[in-house]
C-alpha cells in the first residue's frame, strides 16, 4: 500500500470479507482488530439488508473531495507543462507553424495539456478498483449476508488484516 500523491485519502485501501452469520462476522472483527492492531473505527460491520451502508464503505467523505481537487490540480498542471514542452521541442526543430505562431501554439498546447490531464485525473478520482469491493458487498447484503469492512492505515495493517481474514473466510476482497 504505497502512498499515491494524487489520492487525498489516508487509508486508500479497503478490505471486505463476507459471512453467513453474525457470530462469524463478529468473531472475524475481533480477530482482525487483534491481529492487525486496528482501532474499532477501522472495522465496521454491515448488517443484512442494510440500505445505507455507503458511509461504512467510504468513511471519509472529505478524502473524496481532497482526491478530486488534488488530482485535477496536479494532473492539469502536469498536462500544461507537457503541452509547453511539446511546443518547445517543436520550436527547437523549427517547425514553421510553431515558429511563426509561437504564442497561439503554446496557448493551444497548454490548453490541450490541461484538458487531457484533467480527464486523466477523472479516471483517478473514479477509483474503479473500489467496485471490486462495493459490488460483492452490496450483493451479499441484499441476499441476507454480513459484511466486514476494514480500513487499514498502513501497509503492515493491510497485510495483517488480509492474513487474519483469510483464516476466517474464503470471501475476502480488497482495493488496490
């Protein structure tokens, strides 16, 4: 679990485990807290048929906003720099269209770079890897099963939590 500078979430990895009974889910919660040295707030149970469990999946809404702002600013700025670098390279190669229209060429390249950078930032913000956890949890809860959600804050906690949960159930999934 390496720190991604584009993501504003401190605990960017999410882990879920699915259980058929409340006692199995509670036992796993106790075990993962003990073995991975997690605080109670990092481990949450989702009850069968629970309708509003989104807050348990994404406990830090501010992190989502930080991710959106940070990724768009960083990727937009990087796109502008790359666009300007491309114009600089073309100008050094004495491409007539760039040499004769250096200002408009630089402006266009910066604009296109910003737009492409922000589009890429949208992909980062979407966090498609979250669907690997959200979809199975949603389906399990809708079918009367229990889900245990773990939000480790370090790579060690993540590894320890995965090891502890794999000893309690075969249905363990995590985000990147």
